[in-house]
C-alpha cells in the first residue's frame, strides 16, 4: 500500500474516529435519557399520588411536566459538557488549565447567579409543595389575581385590572391562595 494512503488511514482511525464515536454515544445517551425521563414523568403524572376528593390530576400533570423539563435539560447539559471535554481531549488540548479556569469561572458565576439559583430553588419547592397552580386566585406581595403561568423561575399573575405581573419565585415570601378553601 502507498505510504500516503497508509498515513491517511492511520490518521482517520486515530482522533477523528474516536471523536465520531464519542459524538454518536452522546447522541444515543441524549435520546435514551430523554425517553427514560419522559416515560417516568408520564407515569408520575398519571399515578394516583394524592387519593381522595382534593386530588387535582391536571395540577399533578403540570407539576410533573415542569419537573421533566428540568430533568431533561440537566441531563442534556451534563451529557454535552462531558462530550465536549472528551472531544477537546481527543484534539490534544491540555485539559488541566481548562478545568482550573472553569472552577474559577464557576465560582464567579455562582456568586453572580445567586438570585437565579434562589428563584429556581424556590420554584422547585413551590411546585413540590403545591402552594398554587395555574388558575388559582392568589395574593402575592401586593398583587392579587389569577395565576396564568407557573415556571421554575417566574410566576405570572393577571390582576383584576388586566395587568400581567411577572413575579420571581425567590422574591415570593408569602402567598395567599383563595382557591384552596378548607373542606
């Protein structure tokens, strides 16, 4: 065999082939993790977790969908972060300085993103505790109205005058839910 052809084959079976395999495995992991999370969330959404007359299946489905979205996003971010690191390693990049600088940048971002983290954590606890949901009439801070959307970071409430309020979940310290009356 020609020496140039042999060197091209050797090059291709090296880093490019390994990078292609890493990307294929990452795509497979992304698909399977997404499907697994979706199946698990669908089972949770339809399960009879709160038996009795106070059960709200639609509210349970909404909470499960929100949790599923967070889990899928987290899985995808983790898979592609690891994949990127492995590809950079195959390209011959020294990952030691990159990991060290990522640690410093992570600390800086963590300090700067404290409010976002607080909002998301508050949103998760609010969903888990089922404090309020879409369609509930609530009092939050100085806003009184009907909940239109519940997200992990933001809750939107439309007041009686028609104004749509965007409330960060981390700023909500007190909630009055008129829709949850004593039975």
